């Protein structure tokens, strides 16, 4: 097929943080690009039903908690009251502003096709878009699948939008339930549990694995569990949901204790777990599943692996002109990962020199209270890979700025290998963790040693000093602790 017969150089199906970022980068590189989106506005799940609205509400929760503690800082205020309707109104304003910003960027960088409708592959170089104005088939040199993911249901407790909610439903809930049970203590579940605890709900957080935030360093998970319990959340780890029953004013959950390491805090939590929990609502936060149905993958024989689109390190499928990025591929389900993959794929299409993403260097952030941010290998993972490991920790309690702002829970942990002093990972729990982790990301990207990190001068007094202090501790000589 001659190039002049194509309508576009690239059609991207999906406008989330992978798709829209890829579209902008393609426009910058001079490609004629179209982005297909079935929702009324561009931005995808992250902007409309995920990262941004959730963090807007979490910011409201943080402000509420700050005002409650204002007297400790010498400020006398009346007891604050949450106006949940206004909080959601502000959330919508933030989302709408960002959605308008995406469309403005599309126009600035000559993303010439903003195609509203459902896109699917109907031929090797053909994408059908079905929208309110009917169907049309567009011809394109390259295709990018960026269709994202949707909340995954638990068979025993499918979301109904009334008593059992998923993360989409709960963002539309403009009231504060008296009690809420959250199933799943990953990032999504932990954030909503933290949010509703600040809003005044009685919160029960249920996790079948031995610890909350199970992908994080074990010491971080333990510290977070202690902090959540101190905030009066009920945290039940090693606990399996085995039954859900509707009651007159909520749900009754039947729980089963799972095995755990004898004497551990998670084991004690499981041992003390009640057989049943009653709550007004159940939030199911057990993960997401990729959106691969109805995209036309089977039409072209695009390979799947465990439900994900199979790609090579350059994000190409088994058809080299068809790329896939974001939640439809088996890489970390994070907005910033999708964006990086989108840029990589587009630059490869444009013939630029590229290098695959090092997924060990992807930061993970959880915006609960206290926040958690990490990058690189955990201590356990580093040992599993055969490294001789040394670690250093520095607690927020020894940090002047943490005392000033009144947030002394948490620590910074640095993981290094001892032979070449390579920095392997940094793990932060505490105030500002999701911003502080950026320094560690840069250090790992530049292959810094622990010694280089500790010789980096950190301004005083700041929270970032804890990173430098933890680097000192990893070499055996923390200064302020």
C-alpha cells in the first residue's frame, strides 16, 4: 500500500496518559496523527476516573486533617466540617481543566484527528471508528493500542454500584458513608481507605496477602499498617472474603483467616480478625483488567499472553506496525509508565534512536496518609537477585522539617550493593514521599552510587534531607541519628 493512500501516519486507540502523550509526541515529530476516544472527553481513566479525581479528593482530606490539627501550630479555628458536594465540585473543575488542556495541546502540536467514537482494527492498516455520526474506516501506516483497563470484579462480590462499589462508582459517591469496608490493600484500596477515614467513615481494610501495599518494601508496609491503625482504621491482613450478604442498611462480609508467619504482626491481625464485618458499603479494589475485547485484535491475529497484548521491548506486537502500550500490556499499571511507553513507541516509529524502558527504575507512589514513594529494588528483591546488600534508614522523627510541619511518621530507606556501592533502591514513607522520590529516580537513572547521593548537598531544613541522611546511614554513618 503506497504511503499517499494513508489517511494518517498513526492512529492511536485510546486517549489516556499513554495515548494522548503519544499523540502529542507524534505531532511534535511531524507525524500525521489521530487519537480515537469513546468517552465524551479526552484523558482516559487516569484523568476522569482514576489518578486525578482521586488525588483531588485526597487533597481535600489532607487539608481537613491539617485544619483539625491547627491548634498545635498556634491557630485557633472552629471545628472544620466537610462539604462533600463542594469537594466533588472542585474535583470536577480540576478534571475539566485538565481535559481542556489536553485538547489545547492536541491543537498546538497538530494532532489533526480527534476522533470521537469506538475504535477497532478491521484490517492490517485500517481502523474503524463508530461514533454518533456513524461508522468510518480510516487508513493508517501505524496503529497504537492504548485502550487501558477497567476495574476487575471479584466473582463473589460483583460491583453493582449500590452496595458493592468499584473505583469508578466511588468517585461518583457524593456522600460520606457511616462505615465502609475496602477489599484490597494495594494502592487504590489504601488510598480510598485513607480518604474515607479522614472524611469520618469507620473503615475496615481487608487484604488476603500478609501485608498492606504488598509490592512495597516490607518495612514500608509494616510502617504503613502501624500508621493506619493509629488513625483508627481496622486493618485485616491474611484475610479472605468468603461471602457477601445484603442487609437492611448495608452488607455483611464473611471472612476467613489465612495462614501466616507465627508471631508476625500480620498473623496477629489475622488471628484477631472477626468472622464477619458489617458495613454500609463495600469497595472492591482488587485490581483491574486490560481492555482488549472489541478492539479487533483477533482480526489481525495479534498475540495475547495471559490476557495482555504481547509486545517486544519497543512496544511492538507480533505485527511490527501495530504497537501497544499502557494497561493492555503486562508492565506496571501506572500512568507515567504508559506515557513513557507511548513516547518510546512513537519515537521508534519515527526512526529515532531509542532504548527500552528499565522497569526497575519506575517509581511507585501511593497517596494515602502517610504517603509512600519508592523506586528500584526492595531489600528483599535485591537479595533475591544475588546482590550483597547494605541498607540505611533515617526516620522522620529525627528530621527538623518534619517536626516543623507536624508530620513525623515515616522514614527513608536506601538499598545499596556493597561491591561497587551501586544504588539499588530508595523507599520513602512519610510526608511528601511522592515528590521526594523524584530525586531517587534521577539518581538511579544516572547510575549513581550511594556515596554520590550522600555527597549531594541537601538544603536545610527540608524533608529531602532525609534522603541524604539515609544514604549516609547505608554506609554506616548517619549524621543526625
